[in-house]
C-alpha cells in the first residue's frame, strides 16, 4: 500500500523545499556520467538516485513507508559523498 494522502503531501512538500535550494540543482536529475566523462561512476555507484527519480517513485506509489522514501533520499547524498570522496578530484595539490 502506497503512502497515505497526508504522508504523500508531506513527502512531496519536502522534495519541493529541497529543490528550491539553489545548491540542490545538480541533484534534480540523474548524473549524466557519460556526458560528464565520469567513466568510473557506474563502477562506484551501484544504486543511482536523484530528486526527479524520487518524485516519480513517490507519484507511482512505490513507497509504502516514510522510511523507504527517506532511505532513497539519503541515497542521493550518500552517492554524492561516496563518489566525490573516492576520486582524486578533491585532493589538494
């Protein structure tokens, strides 16, 4: 059973609030690792997630609990940290 209407509205409101934060823009769509030439991305990130996919999953009724939804929300940030801190891009010269 998907989220009830009150839960649905609460979660959707949270996503809209996050999307309104200017720094969240890169997380609105899936990482285009090919266009960005991030060849190691699929090797390091096994379960990609972004806010757009999360919203589509919410609308499709794929989450039955808040916990399932928030697990995927946390996955967005976990993937970002995992990828960016596993590469040399942030090491100081």
